[in-house]
C-alpha cells in the first residue's frame, strides 16, 4: 500500500489544468495526493480489477443506512450495471 509521504503532491489548480496527465501519472506511480492550500484533500490511486466488488444493494448496511425507509425498487442495480459498462 502507498504511503502519503512518498506520493507526488499537486495542487487542485494543477489537477484542473492537466487532469488527464495527472490521472495517467497516478495510475503509473501508484497514486497522487491533491492539495488545497497545503492540506491534503484527495488521494488519486490506481483502479484495480478487484475494486468492482459487490453491488451496493448486496453490501451489508451500516447502522445509519439500515434506519432509512426501504425503497420499492432497487436503483443500485441499474447504477452498478451502468458503471460496469464503462
């Protein structure tokens, strides 16, 4: 696993100006930290095939989610299928 101190640090502005370049560099280098006023705010890390995991609807609910009212239709399956097509 990558350690934050060993990753490249870039500004939000730099990410905005060169998004594609930084995303490719993050994939190649194992990750990039995006900074906002000298504070780390986001870590871009490479996607792995194992990241797909289970459908959201099949994941165990956390305490806060289990208290929400049940939905009639499962929209998460549609969202998961759309995500997997790209």
